[in-house]
C-alpha cells in the first residue's frame, strides 16, 4: 500500500492514469467536433424534411441554433459537477454520462433514415434537435469532471508537472478536433448525413472504453457527500465563487466570439477563394486550422515564449489571459476587414479574397485561445478548494454558456421576418469586435486587483 509522504521528493514521472484520460479526450473531442464541424453546413445546405424536400435554415437561423446548442453543452457542466462532487465522484460520473453521449450521436444518425421511418417517428429536424440535446447533456455533463480528474492525479510531489500536463491535455483535445474538421466535411459530401453523424458515435464509444480501461490506474477522490452544498455555497467556498464570478462573466464575451468559428466563420469561408496550398478546401474544413495551430502553439508558448517573456514581466495566469483577450479583438478586427473585402469584391465583380486571410485570423484567434482557455482552465482548478474543484471548473464552462446565449440573442433580436440579420455583412463582425474590446479592458482592470491563491489535493497514494 502506498504511503503518504510529509515532504515528498519532486517526481518526474506522470501519474499512471494520465495516458488513459488524454486518450479518452482525443476520441471524445473527435466525436464532438466531428459532429459540430458539419452542423452549420448540414443545417444550411443538406437538411431535408420527412418527405425528402429541402428544409434549409438561413445563416442567421443556423447561427442562432448552434449558439443555443453550445450554450446547453456548456450549461450541463454545472449539473455534471454537482453530481460528481456531491454524489458519484468524477470517475463514475464520466463513465455513466458518456453512455448518454453515445445515444445522442445515434439519434443524429437517424436523420438519414428512409422516409417511411421518418414519417412514422420524427422528422430529420426532430432527430437533429433530440440528438443535439442529448449530446449537449453528455458532452457537458462530463466536461468539468474530466478536467478536474486530470488535476486530481497530482499531489505535492508532482505538482510541478501539472501546468505542462494541462497543456498536453489541451493538445489531446485538438488532435481529435483536427482529425474531425478534416474528415467529417468530406464524409458528409461523400456518404451523406447518416454516415457522417454516426462515425462520431462510434468514436465516442471508443472513448468510453479507453476511459474504463484506466479505472485501476486513476487516483479516485471521493465525493464530498451531504455537506457539500453548505461548504460550497455558504461556507469557505462562497468567497471563492464571488471572487471568480467577474472573471467568468467577462470571458463569456471571449467565448461568444470564439464559438462563432463553427457558424459565422464557416459562412464567411464559403464566400472566399478556398484554393490554398494547391487544394480547394471545403468551407467547414478551414476550422482545422485552429486545432492544428494549437498543436504548434502549446509547445511554442510553454517552452519558448513564456520563459522569454518571464524574464521581462511576471506572467501570472490573469496577465496571460488579459493578453489573450486583446488578441481576440485583433482576430475579429481582421475577420471584419475580410468581410469588407468580400463585399467590395462582389460589388465590382472582382475575385474574392483568398482563404489564406482567414487562416491568418485563425492563427491569431488560436494564440488568444492558448492564453485564455488553457490558462484559465488550470487557474479555475487551482483556485478552487479541494472539495469543489468540479464545481468551479463547471462555472468556468458556464461562462461559455453565457457567451453563446449572448450570440443567440444577438442573432434572434437582429433577425428580420425572413430570418436574415439586419447586421449586414461586416457590421455583424465589427459589432462583436467592439464588444470584445470593452470586455478585454474591464478584464485587465479587474485582474490588476485580484489576489491569487492555489489549492491542490493532498498527496494521494499512487497505484
């Protein structure tokens, strides 16, 4: 039996459960982003009714629907966190809710069923809505538990490996995402919606199997039990929640912009010259630039930029995130300018701008993501007391919900009777650019007065 050490020596070995968690995350993210990569294109170009007639969404309607889906997917982390911290613990919560996740993908696959079956059950749109709801429940329910489960594997002897591990955890996410963006749009065009939406379900089943295989290697932190709510919301946990709330509210604007790469940016790519590097890309495949850049930027930032900048300025998590917020302003300013170029080219009959410009915008957006998302995910974990780590990570993800609700409401309130936005062309992108600039400024001002405090799990026995 492993012993607790009062003064453990630093360890260079990763905990035994980490490869299983990261392997699970690669497969799970491929399933999620694979479905999401083709969703906008499917809604606006492929969706049929039960009789087989076209039932396409307008771009504004699709942007709103995807924003509502995102908001649900990042609301359910709160539910998953409460179940995990109070009742089941992280391992069982992840395992059980993953089964719902697989069912959701199966429902999406039924959108391509024969017309007789669809007319007797649900329309393709009905299966789409049901499937998206169940996927949101599954993806959201496990999300805070997986991130917090990573942190639970570390104690005092190996805490120095935590930052790099969260970075590689994020690399795993984006390996899956890159494969999804490149593969699924091709499958949608080649094999249709049924195959394209069922493949992520098969991959999600594989993710669940990988996670189950690591059950004997994990450090299992037990749930807090009946006294959880009192400690979290009325005891020492409440000041932590109140202190973090302004941060989560302000980064909601960041997520409002970031998650529009699945809709508004796809629509923009469809109007550009997509002949790039000798390949004519599908408009949804351009999203692969984001995860590919993550794979390049994580080691670049961790091992080159952070050490160099650390010689000049103390790089606290909130300072990194502040830089990232302003980089997002730059990314959207570039996207807004691209939209102006597209409109000008259409007006005079000139060639559309090349997709390489959006690739550049993706690179800037990804640098912002590394600074904000990876940093604040780890920050949320370490700022939380041990008994409420899933809850605080869930609140971090709730900021994504708030951002997507904002996006959905902007699209709903700006839509005309035909379902098209009155924020025409570049006006739509510039609107979000200026909102982001205001949020970035407020974030930096709040961060200047924030005092950080780190909580880690007590040293845990290793298997």
